[in-house]
């Protein structure tokens, strides 16, 4: 694999002025080496060992929920004092229900088939050689993320199940929470005979540690950035380690000419309002001109839920009683991450597709329609990781799609695309068995 990006911006070499100090480089490299050793032990672990540890980690998170929530309260307090935005605070916040959700995700992972050792394909050649292509772990996976303590658990769980060690840089915003979560995970791994160094953090190296991870060629096998546009592009453009680009979600919901208000309103509210800070939340509503009545009803419903509508002239005219913001070109490219939504009227399905092609980040696009021909045209015309028909964009999620937790949602086309579950953290190995064969 090689580093890839959906951007046309050239990938520059790491700026020497931003190079991390030698002691931070050594901190990252030494932990990556320890992770490499741990990954060898994980690769040899049985499914029963890994699944038992996953269930135990979930139970331990609940047992230690009081200390985890206390650490999270410290992070939230610091965030509020420093003026952290509401969407970031939402991503940062844990409560007992979210911890229970993390436990449930770990238990779901344990119940999934083990990808390691799966035979992808195999055959016996005419010369008698026996071939098999097997799934094997990548080795060491690094993840750079911000204000998302749930990611610490998700990545640790997927790494364990797929036989990979993980190196985490979770950012200062969630430093206390991540430290406590990782402490619990490492202790539980040790209690169940697995190496604690399979899950490590480099948060004590600060921001320079993230830069050191980007240059740890040969020590980290894959780097996954999760966060805002700036973080993701920094990693994509500066990493020498192979990168999977994830997360940026300028997500579109399109109401076709025959879309009904009865179906469209609950889908639109769920897609925008349920959790607006996440990458699969809808950011732009496109409405066919012939669906004016439905479009107006959806806009009124969204406004009632507290959504500020950045509407073009035609859609704003549908709801004169609703206070809207005039839409500009900036709105079509904005991933709001909060209760704001762009609205645009299009004359045809092809116009909707053209808008999506111009402004989408390749994450998720959805259509609401009863027309089979419209469904087919939309699916064929959209080039994104996920295309959804008559359902909320919030379903682009590893847990919702039966993958267990996820490493992230890849918006690129190399190696992995869409929600990255267990299989996406594996590579393959050819096994060739002969009986004294030599090549002529």
C-alpha cells in the first residue's frame, strides 16, 4: 500500500521546521518497536483468547466507569474553560450510556468471525503446487484523532480482534479520559495473558508525537487520521507512512420529485439532528423542484428542531415564515458539524448528481424516492463510499452495518473504502506448498 489522497494537492515533504525533537522521535519509535513485538504475540493468539479479552475489557470499562467519568469531567471542564465548540464537546463527552455502548461494541466484535487465517482464494496448479491466499494482520496501526475518547476503545478492540497492535495519539482535549481508558485496557490485557503493549498511547509526546508517527517508516504499517479537515489533510500531505484518509463528511440528502413528507421528515431529522457532530450527519439538503410541498415540510420540521437553514432563493421562498440564512458558495462545501444545514432546489436528478459531484467529500449520499429508475440512476451516478436509498445517512457506521466498531470511514479508494472493520485491518499472504518443485 502507498499513501493516497482524494485531494489533487501535491504531497509535500515534512517541513524541517516542524520536525519533532529527537527525544519525542525516540519515544514514538520505542513504543512502536514494543508494539511490533506485541503484534507478533497477537498474531499467534487464538480466537478464544482474543474474544475473552474483548469481553473482559468491556466489563472492566463498566467496573471502572466512575474513574473514567471523573477523568472525562476534567477534560470537559478544561474544554469549556478554553472555549471548545459544542460539537467538539459532544464528541468528547462520555456518560454511563456511552460506556455501555462501548462495552456492547466490544462484545459484538467478540461475536464476529475472526478474519485472521481466512482463505481468500486457493487452487492446485497443474504442476502440483498448492496455493492459498490468507488474511493476516497488518502489524502496527497508528491512529491520530482528537476529542474522541470512544475511538481509543474502538481501535483497541478492532486491533485486538484483527491481531494488530495499535499506537494512539488522541490529542490534548481528551488526554485525561484517554489515559484512564488505556490504563484499564492495558491492565485487562495483561490479566488475560496478552501483551499490554498491544495498546499504547503517545499522548505524553504532545503534538510533536503525531509528526513523529508520520515519519515512523518501517515501525508503523498504517496510519489512520480521524478528525477535522485540518488534521486529516496534515497527515495525508505530510506522512511518509501509508495513510488511509477518513472522515470528512460533506454528506448530501436528496429528495426526489416523488419523495413524500411522511417518509422524508423523519429521515431528514435523524440524518441532521440525532448527532450533528459526527461525519455521517447530513450537511446539505437537495430538493427536486417538483417536490416543493415535501421540501417545505422538511424545512419546517428541521427548523422546529433548531436547525438553521442556509437556503437558496427558491427554497427560502417555500417557507417565508421560517427565518433562513441566504446560502452562498461556501455553504455547499461546508461540513458544519452542528445544527446548520444548506438547502438547494434542483430541477432534475442529474442536477442533484452534478451538485454532489462538485461538492461531495466522497463519504455518504442518500436519496429518498419511490422511483426504481431514480434509485438506479442515483446509485450509478454517485461516486462515494456509501450510497443510501430511503434511509438515514447515519447508517454509514461500522456498528450499524454489522462490522462491530470501526477504525474510521475511508473516503478513498485504495485498500479500504467506507466503514473500516476487521477485514480492512488485514493484508494477505500467499502460502505456496510443493513437494520438491523447482521452476523450469
